């Protein structure tokens, strides 16, 4: 079987990526022959080398963009890497209907150690790591290429708040968080609170729910969880050389930045 034939076979079953290991196994070609053919197909724009040993198949539909939607290959990529992952942050928000923050960058969250970000002419993927991992708030969604893993609305919100300093600040994500709150459910929130350890992020979450005037029952669920564990003043927007001062709200959040949502 030629490499082109194998690619056609993959596309016939809605697979849009492959590894060099697959090619060796399925085509029986030598490494030299495989390398030569990969270079030829890359130059024609039919495939794209995403990471060493892993390629995307660029179908005619995506030939002008020279990139694929993340959901068409992330599951197979992480099986190839033998690592766990979920689509998160602004990328996850988009799948939940919160597309206010338009970005061509994709965001994936993994366990440590961190992967190097992928920045190519057409592809921009940023990897974040977390030491707090639970399957409770990771959802499975379907794409044309099968299932992929994505953070639930609740987990997406706390991840955005937690990583705000690396994402342009709290104001950049306020509209996205507001849109995500409309997708929150009691089950999603309860699942999150059953394992999520970062109290300061939960304080900011509750504070923002109150600011948005969103569902008092959800606010109370978060506040009850915090009260049971004791919590202390935190800055709304963490700053390395700034400590929280006096607070006058029940969440003990020092509002050290003026909130400006553009919704």
C-alpha cells in the first residue's frame, strides 16, 4: 500500500491524522521511502507535520487555511503522545457557545510535564498544565473524527479565572465567563466543588456570579462550600507584589481592577 492510499483509507473512515509509526506498520515501506513521500505530500500542502512523527491530513475543505479544527485530531494526537488532555479555556468556551472572544489560538490542558507550544505558520496551540485533575468535569463530545475531551462550563470558568494572568487579564475573559454562566447546571457545579481545591479561584468565581447578578442559588452553593473550609482575602486580579487589603464583600475579594465587560 502506498502512503497516498493509506491516507485515502484514513479519510474514508473520518480520520484526519496519522503517525509515522502507523505508516511503517500499515504500508511496510522503509524509513527512507516514507520520509521521501512525506516531504512530497508536505510540499503539495496535502499533509502538515504537527509534531515530530505526527501529521495532519489537509483535505480540500481546509486547504486554503492549511489547518484543521482541533476536534478532528486532538484525541488521536494524545493517544500518540500517551498523555491525558482536555480542550480548555477559550477553545472549550467556543464549543459551549461562548464565542465572544474570537481567537485563532487553541488551548489544551494536560498533566505535567508541560508540552512546548506549537506555533507554525497556520497553527497556534498553547498548552497549559494542571496538577488538579478529575474526570468529573471533563466531557466527551463528538466530532466528525470521533470523540474528544473538553472541560465542562464550570471547569472552563475556573480554569479561565485561574490562568487569567497568562491570558490577558480578567477583563479579557469577562464576556466569555458571562456567556458560560448561562450554560452552568447544578450538577456541573456540584461535581466541580466535590474535588476542586483552589479556594481563591472559587472566591473569584462566586464574586463574579454576584457581579453578573446570576442565579443566587449557584452563588449560595459556592459560598456554603467556602464557609465549610474557611477562606481568606484574595485579590480579584493576582499581582506578584500586591497583597489584598480591606474587603467589603462576603467573598473576601479585593477588587483591585476595574471590571469592564463588553457584553
